[in-house]
């Protein structure tokens, strides 16, 4: 069958993106109620949302931020990370995981990934620890939790914080425990392509009252009215700025959308799992494709579905396959370019070659569309399109 790239008929009539939100009338009405209320921001709905997220994941506290990057910035600050310190993380994540620590004058140290799970390789973390290390930052890439128990054990041995980047993993579990109930702090993201959305938004969950207080101050100018934190109390109007913070607040409008979305999270994850299962069944016997591998002790929230190309079985590389899939109106993507490949990091002294498994992996991966609102017809067309392109380029 002729590829659309070369003049053939595309598998799909319209382009399908790799991810998108699912907003229904309940979500809209939740937002409208806040728009008609006295409080558009700094009102009661934000606290309701924070409590709902904390209860869902089994954490004592939650502090919402205007986006996930701001939330990570707050978590690094709360952990006491500052000038000259280091954190250890994976290069296969969005740039924000590392950028947010640069804001504090600290340095991200990149440790290689496991070749099967694509998460940080636990066996390599200790080699990256120095006297400057203050935290380990595992990323639950694609929605699959990192191998948290040994990470927590290493952190305890060296006196480090574990700040989990769970931007992809709200609703996932590790050994029967919800993500958000294990690490010292966990960040979740509410960008529109994530598990649930607030438009833009992020949150930190924690069991630590110390981190909780620092996070609240950090997101709102370092200002407080809480009497136990004030140096004096002049009256009910009185507040003090006791630290240098930012305006990283989430609005009640965003929180209302998040509250409504949260009620559908389990349903969304079930649909994502079904789509992933369909993909696995369709591709697992194809010699040209390596499907995702998961640890037996985890359940994934399936934020992303990534195939790795076995290029030795193909006549072409990733670029040609990617372009052919796009021509079939399948909105594939690549997640992610290793962070230290970016020009900013190269100018900062990072060199290629420090994480060889991640670098090889990056050259051969493609993200397929996966979101709950996809129809069965969408799934069928994507499977057909992938098979069409792969069979065209396959070395028989």
C-alpha cells in the first residue's frame, strides 16, 4: 500500500494529536459556579481541591501551584536546595525537572535510564552522589512509577530528600501504594494532556508539616497571616512577609475544573489502560517494534504510549518513520530529547555521552496518540497506520 508521504491515501481523514483533554458539561458548570461566586482566586475551592488530591493519593498535605514547573521550584526550595547544591535525576524528562533546580543556583546531575523501563536506573544512582547532593528526583516516565523502594533506601542512607516528579503518574501505584504517598514530596501536573487538567497547574503532596508550611509561603510571596508564624500581631488585618516567595498561586477557577476532573480520573485511567492494551496486542509480535515494559510491582496511569523502533529490522531510521506516520494523519511525537542535549545545557558545560543508554534510546522512540476521548475507530486507524508504515519500511 502506497504511503501518504509518497502520494497514497492517508489512513485517517483528519489529524489526531498525541494527547488532549476531555472536558464535559460537569466541568464547565463547575467553572461557571466559581465565576459566579465572590472568589475567583484565594477562595475556598482551592483548598477543597488540595484536600481532594491529598485524600486521593493518601498524603497528609497538598499545595497547589499555577503550573508543574512552579510546583517543582517550590519543592526544591522547601527541601533546602540552594546555591552549589546538586540533585540527581534522569535526562529523559521534560526540561522543567532540571530547570527548576537551576532557578535556585543548584545543579542537576543526570543519571542514566534503565533500558527496559526507561526510568532512572537505580543501580547507577549511588555513583552520582557527591558531598553536594541534596536530593534524588526520580521521574515516573510515561506514567510508570520509578522503582521507589531502593531509591528511598539510598536516600535514607545518604540523608537525601526524594522529590518525585509524578507529572505523568497521578493514579499510578507502586507495590499497591498510590504514587504521592511514598516520596518526601511528589509533584503532579495538570497540563491539558495530563491525566486530569486545570488548564495549567501543578501540586505538591507531602506528609511533612515543615515542607507544607514552606510550600505555602513560597507560592504566595513569602507572606502569611498565620498567627504562629508572625513576629507580632497588630490586628485581624495584619500579615507579614517572612521569606522571599513568588506569586505561584492557582486560581479557584482552575481548582474548580480540577475538582470536577478528579472525579473522572479512575475512569480516564481505565480507558488509557484499554488503549495501551490494544496497542500491545497489535504490536508485540512485530519484530520492528519494542512495546513498553513495566515492572510487575507497578500499575501505570499510561500518560504516554511509546514504541521503540528496532532499526536493525527497518530500511530507514526514526525520522522517516515519524514523517510517514504524520502524513497518515497520526500526530506522533517524541518524548523526550535528553535534557542536556539542549543548547542551553551544552553552553553550561554538559556534554553528550554521559548517559549512553538514554541517548541510544532517544534516537529510536516515537510516542503514539493516547488519551481517553479517543474512539475505538481512532485506535483502529492508528494501529492500521503504524502497521502500514512499518511494513512498508520493513526489511523482510
